[in-house]
C-alpha cells in the first residue's frame, strides 16, 4: 500500500480499518496513477459516494497532499473524462466541502505564483518567501495539516521539470500545481513577440485556474500571492470581484521589471503591496494584523527576509 493510502487510513479511520476501507483507499490511488476507463470512473464515484461527507472531505484533502501531480484537480478533470460522471464527482466534492465548512474544518488555503514571487529568474528563492508560505500552511495556531497550498504558474508542464523538487529543496511546502497551456505557445506563435497578447492569454488561464481551485474546495478561504508581472494583480482583482468573501487577502510583490506599471484597485484592507526594496516581512505583518499569522511566524519571516 502506498503512502497516501496509509495516510487515508490513519487520518480517516479512528479504529482498525476494515478490509473494504483499506481496499477503497488503495484503489482510488491506483486508478489515479493508471489509465482510468469508464469502469474506473464509475468506481471512483462509487467509492467516494459510499463515504459520509466529512469522511469524504478528509480523504479529498489527503489527495491534495501528495505533491506528485495526482491531486484533486487531476482527479476531477483528468482521471474522469465523462461529463456526466464528472458532474457526479463535482457534486460529491461540493457536498463534502460544504460539510467540512459547516464543521469549521477548513484551514486557510494559499494560491501562489512562482516566478518572481517565490523564485527569482535564476531560481534562487526570494528571501522570506518559503517561510511565509510555510507559516500560511501551518495556520496561525501552527497546527495546520498539509494540503492547502496551490501553485499557479504560466509555465507549461514541459517547462516545469524539476520545479517541485527545487521548491522542496528550498523549504517551500508541498502543494498542487496548475500549469500554463502548452498550446498557447504552439498554436499562437505571434504571442512569442506580442507581450500584451501573451499576457492577455495568461490572465485568462490563471483566472480559470484559480476559480477551478475555488470550485474544488468549496467553503475554503484563500490568501492569494503573486508579483506584478504576467498579470497577477489583474487576475487577483478579478477573483475578488467574483468571490470576495473567499479571497481573504492578496499579497503582491513589486519587481524592477514592471517598475512604473500601475496596479488595479483592491478593496480596502484586502491587499498588501511589497514594494521594491521591501521584504516579505511587510506581508507577514499585514497577515498577522488580519489574524492569519501569529507573531512568532512573523518573526520567522522577518529573520529570513532580513526585515
């Protein structure tokens, strides 16, 4: 039995697991990793529908903890192709997420860009970035479980090789990945030279990615982290306009590349801008004032960022 199946048993089953529970947990993981035909799709839906909503919600959180690409997005939009079956699966996810929200079980999630937000152009970590994301993943009480961090990048999958490992080696928390579309580069060569058109397409992709994450985690609130390149501010402003209650805070890092570029307006108290020459300690303090981070966590970010 692989590690995710074992975690399913440890977290969801307070007593010795039955043979059926052991088999079900291992079977879904197995179906994710191989071709999922029509019978496999039916089996995934059946296993999840047999679970009570809260039990199902906890299992779905474990799915997002793998840091291996086999996450909830992959389950709903890649493993299950039949539109009717997908609607059934999404309804089960929605029911489970709402049950978890009613029980007060959701932790604050994180949606973060990568390039020039967490890693510089040379793939060196931005000072304090990993400590900030670790603190957000922990929650203000320091007791948060993994599975609440989602990385959203414009890079297509072919350009993200080794990126998970690089983030892990620099101390960033495990998380899911939403990558850019390869067809954007292959089908529209004019965008290689037209920066504005390229950024328009990136913006639409990222908005769709974040809204899909919201749909897959109903009832969960999120902190959105990005920089002023590739339309992160515009993306997050649109997300706030779409669902302001669930986006509890926005962090935007200013870069020299976008110097002088204006930012969209955000509702009062929702966003913090880390100016050039400032560090993520500014963001940590802002999040602490909103009750999202603790003073101890702010201190860790300040130490790592050199204030």
